[in-house]
C-alpha cells in the first residue's frame, strides 16, 4: 500500500463499524443505536480531516496494489471532496433520525448492518480514481442497498426489491462489458488517463469506444434512474424506510450520475453526438418524472418520481456541457450545484415524509390530509424543501436551475450566430420550463394536502399529536433546511464557492463574468415556470385529479391507468414471455441437434464396425497366405525354438511318428515334424492375436474419438 491513508480510513471505517454494530445489537440494542450514531458522526469527522489534508497539500491519492487482482486506486480532488462531505452529512443526519424512526421496527440489526456497509461502498465510489475501483464498490453498494428496499418483507417490498436487484445486476453486467471493451481499446481505466488514451485510438477503434460508452451509460444510468431504466424508483421509495429513501434518492442516484460524468467528461469530452444523446435522455427523464409525480397521490411515490425528474435536470446539464465545449462554464456549474441541491432537498423532504409515516403509518394523501395543519415547525421545514426544489427565487434550487436554463439559452444563441437551426434546442428549453412548472404544481399539491387542508374525519386526532418527533429527529431535519436556506440567500458566498471547488472534475472554467442570479433576465425563467405551475395545479390537479368519495367529500383521485406501467407493460413480458419463447426455441433446437448427434453417433459406430471387420478380414487373409502360398521353407529353422510346451509335445509326437514309420507306415511314412508344426502354429496364433488386439485398439480409439467429438459438440451448442 502507498499514498494517503485518510482515504483508506474513510472507506473502511464504516465496514468495520457495521460488524461492531451488528455484534453489539445481538445483546444491547440501545448501545447498538448509540454506536451507530457515533459511527456516522466519526465518519463525518474522518471526512473533515481528509478535507483539511486536501486544503493543506492538494489532491490526495491512495494505491493498494493487488487488491482484487487489479488494485485499488483512490483519489480526493475538489468534486470528490464535495460529494464525500455531502454523503457523510446525509448518513449522519439519517443515522440520527433512524433511532426514533425505527423504534418499533423489526430487523433493525440487519438494517443497520447494511446501512453502514452501504456507506463504505458509496464512499468508495465517490473517491475512486479508476473505473475498476468504481465498479467494485458500485456493485457492493447495489447489493447492500437491496436490503433497504425489502426491509419490511411485505409483498410490495419484495416485488420492488426484485425489480431493484434485477436492474442493478443487469446494469452491473452491462457496465462490466463496457469496461472490458474500454480497457481493450484504451489500455487503461484510470480516469485521469482516459481522455488522452481514448483520443489516441479513436480513429482506429471509435466504434468499440462508443460501444463501451453506451454499455457504461446503461449501467450508471440504471442506478441514476435515467429513462427507460427508472422503473425501480417509483416502486422502491414508497416501500423502503424513510431514511433509506432519503439516501436512495439523494445520494445513491448520484453514484450513477458520477459515472455518467466520468464517461462524458473523460471519454467523450466535448463530443456533440454524445452530448445530444445524454441531452435527449435527460429531457425525457426530466419531463417523464414530473408528469408521473403530478398524477401520484402517494407522498413518497411523488417524491420518488420527483427524484427521477431532478436527475433529468442534471442529465440535461451533462448534455449541455458536452455541446458547449470549452464555453461550458454555466452548464458545469449548474450540473454540480443541482446535484448538491437535489441531495440536500431530498434528505429534508424524505425525512419529513418519514415523520408523517412514523405517526400515521400511511402515505396516501387522502389519509394524511391535514396532519401538519397545526405543526408549524414541520410545515416550515417541508416548505423550505418544496420551495427549493421548485426553483423559487431566494432558495437554493433557483440558483442551479437558473444556471442550467442559461446554458440552454447560451447554446441556442450560438447556433443562431452560426446560422444553424435552433428550433430543437428551443424545444428543449420549453420542456425545461414546463417541467419546472410541473415541479411547482406537484409540490404545491403535497404541501396543500398535508399542511393546508383538513382531514374530514380525523383532524382533531391529528391536531392533538404535538409530540410528533423528538429532539434528535428535529435536529436531523433542521440542519439541512438551514443549509438550503443559507445557500439560497447567499449564493455568491456558498454555492459559487462550492462550484469553484468542484468544477475542475468536469474541466470547467469560472465564467468570464459574474452571474447575476436575481437580474430580470434570469428571474424571467422562474416567473414562466411559476405561471405554468399555477396553471397545472389549479387547472389540472384541482379540476381533473380531484373528485368525490362515496360520502360526497373532496378527495384525491388516482386516475393513472394501472396497465400503463413500463415494468409490467414491457419489461416483464420481455423477460418472461420472450425469454420463455427463446428458451423453447433453444430447447427445440437442442432436440434437433440431439437427433443429429444420435445419427452421427450411429454412423460412427457403423464406421467403427466396418473398420474392425475389414481389419479382421485382412488379418485372416494374411494368416492364410502365410500358411499356404507364401509359406517360407526356411521358417522351419527359425521357429524350432518354440515354447517349452510346444517343443515337448512336438518331440513326443515325433517319436510316435518315428515308431509308426518303422511299423505300420513303412510304405507311406509321415515326413512331418510336429516340433516345427507346433512352433509355426504357436507363432501364427501370436501374430493373429496381436493383429486382432491392434484392430480392437483401433476400434476403441475410434469410439473414444467419437465420444470426445460428441461431448465437445454438446458443450459448444
């Protein structure tokens, strides 16, 4: 090992703490909870120490040669520092919040164990310096976070976990294929070396490089929630515990975005074709997530669809930084800051939803209406998150969305200056503004349902719930809300500095002139989105998505068709019916091949039998010729030696013949020597046996070759 051990400790400390918590929890649950909270606080402290080392000495590196055969390479630069600190903060807040949230849950020991394992793996992803290290920790993170999704072990949770695991495994395998292709073409997976290595071979191996990029985009996009691989998001969040949902949405999706950023900034830097692909996928993801959220009547499902939409905003920024080339300062800063904003916003909103759920054990808007009507603290905290994600001026989300919007406007202006058609990018801009309006509309729906409206039956019961969260949970929600408010009110002191710190990762530069966030030109985009949001809320949600229940009371109506589900409509039929059809075809083909194999086997056996028959016939003829027409007279002297048995028997018979020749066979004596005859017969039998043995060996050899070919044939097909 060599390098800075701060990075090593940041990653491996959560793994060790996971085992400590699990063993402690087997006997002392209260102590276990405190150890968990202490562990995530210490992890944040380790990240702070690493940050101090970074600001003193610059980039940090750690190399572990031979780890998993290929080695581990960790690196800490400005972007990795920023997201390492955000990950540590999110785990610390959810760890503090989890003590109250899980007070009445079962399987807490299991959850906390995988909770800390996932923290270590996530840190490994963000601090990785090569794609091999990224892949190792990415797969660990996918498998350990699966336990979060199925924690309740109810049918809905198990089904959501099934699709989550399927997407994770398939995405990981496709990503691995991309890494193989990339390494074969470029000869390296070091992120800092990728651009030069790819540029050197792009002319010769361009097709292979693009194939590798698409495979990695598939794998990383699946974790990010990019369309059409988003299907796990709306299913996993509603069934997962609220602290897990906050991390799944706020930070685990960013590991996927991290991979997309690496592929875009290092492999396809300033590539307009790649930029358009990511931009189009981002636009569909952005609009599709908001559209689903407008129709949803489940609190956490709406927030999950919102996560899909906000990932789309980030991917739009990635596409724009590719298209703008060296003039991509606004796109780079907007992409980074919207990642940060989304992480913090979803931490706040999902934990707020967790407060609602741990008091009511319900998430349907019709059941939780009015819960926060007389809860000003929870109302204020949720409102900060809602206004931030809606891009309302004065809150942090407005800053990042303004930068992204201005990058689109900037590119449209460049196209117009060069006389190129800009209608398509103007269409992207209006999708951006329309999606921003829908974001405001569905967040207004959630806020109005939970905090402004009253429940028709249980409002008095809800109003009596004054002790709805303890001091620890209150702190866990209050801190991110304060950070979001400060970032929104003081963007030049906070968000600009964060962008300056991290923009080198995407090879961005500081804008040539300061961005005036609150100028009329920038406020205009926010005003358009607010207007669209008001029209969608009052014209669509209040008019079309609300109806009357059986008692004639106003309620939220789920009008989304149940059959219109991409998983059930497309993916499951493809992987069940189509896969079954393919398996049936392959089995039928195997049956036909089995018949061909048996036919070939029969032909081989016939061939072997004919070969043995021919050998036997030739051997017999040779023996016959040797004993008749080709019998050698000199052979008598050669074969007199014989064996002891043949000579003894031959001598006895020769003596008998001699007596007969002197008596009854005197006129017709026998001139034959039985010693020679027996010796010849013995030699003939020996040669014949050798010939027959050789023929059998040849037949067995043919049979063995046939069996070997048959086995190879079966294994190959």
